[in-house]
C-alpha cells in the first residue's frame, strides 16, 4: 500500500506464500500521507488497515500481529493552520480498533505510527543573518544561510514562516528571501511580506526541526551550521558544532594530498 509496497490484490498471495515458506510473524504497513492536517485522513487509514487484518486472516489464515499506520501527520507551517490533536486522533483510532479488531476477534494487534515530522518539526528554528539587500525589478533579502541548511523551500516550494526578532510590529515589505548559493532556486520565500529588515538583522525561519540538518548537504563548499539545544529559560548548549573545511575534505583520499 506504500510507494514501493504491494497492491491490495497482491497482499493476499504474498501473505499466503510467506506462511507456506515458514514465516510466523506478520505485520501490515502503509505510508499514504505527508504533512496531512486533516485527522480524519488517519482515522480512515486505520479503518482500512484494520479491515484488511480481518480479511487477510479470513482468506489466508494469517494473523497480523502489528499494524503500522505510517507517518504523515502534518504540522501547521502557516500561521493560520491548526495542529492535529493527537489525543483526539488516538481516541478515534482506538474506537475503530475496538469495532474492527476486538469485536471481530482478530486481536491483539500492536498499532504503531512513524511520526517524525510532528515530533521534531515544530521544535527547530533556523537562525540566520541578513547579509545584503537588493532592489531591482524585485526586492531581495539575502541571508547567510542557504539550501545547505534548509532544502525544503528551494527543492519543492515548501512554506516556512519567517520572522525578524524585535521587529514584529515594524512596517512590512514584500521580498524574495534568498540564500547564498549560486542557484536560482536557493530561496526561503518568494514574494513574502515580512517585517522590513536591515543588514545585520537576525532572521528566524520556523519549523525546521524535521528537515533541516538531516537534509543538509555540502554543495558549492557550503558548511553546515552548528545546532544549539534550548532546555528552558536561559539554558542553551551546543549539541553539534559547525562543520569546518577539514570536515569537508576528511573523506578525500588522494596520493600526495596534504590535509593540514
């Protein structure tokens, strides 16, 4: 049911064949959503898989011991969006489990999810500084960060909210907010109204905890930034140092090349 998984028709033959070959433990896994904010989507996914659990058992004799509902729970990247209530979602999935698994005698079945984005995404910020401003046919704000630090906006136009600390009430202006790579798509925002910053101001890009450093790269000799953990008022500590050029060349092995 996932991107590289089995079709519904293939499932039954696959479980039957696996059982005949001696497999004793079976699970069912799907991955059908990405950054979805409608909780009913996940309830329907759960119902679909719970129904399959009983159908697979009826048709093949195989008992499913674990159902993985995948991930895909979204986060409110935009200020006008609402986060998914995990508590309410859990209650609805539990009701579906009781109806489709417990009452059908198909349990117990362990139910798991893979919620990387919703666990980490809202709790990371990319802090950058304005290096330059440019006014031609459009207005640009250039930052010292780039796609090497946050790939999502440049790669597929993903929205990340942008703020300018200390200027929340300042006049706003429409800018393209760009990175420092020589690539046309190295942009954090296009035609975005933000508080008008000055060169040297800090700019904060929100909700980067899930796809920041993990998607980072070193194209054009860019070095990935340090990471700082906040653990309460006034409590900060560096948990990952910034990369150096020694790191960039550490894996290069060429005769006669000095790394000093």
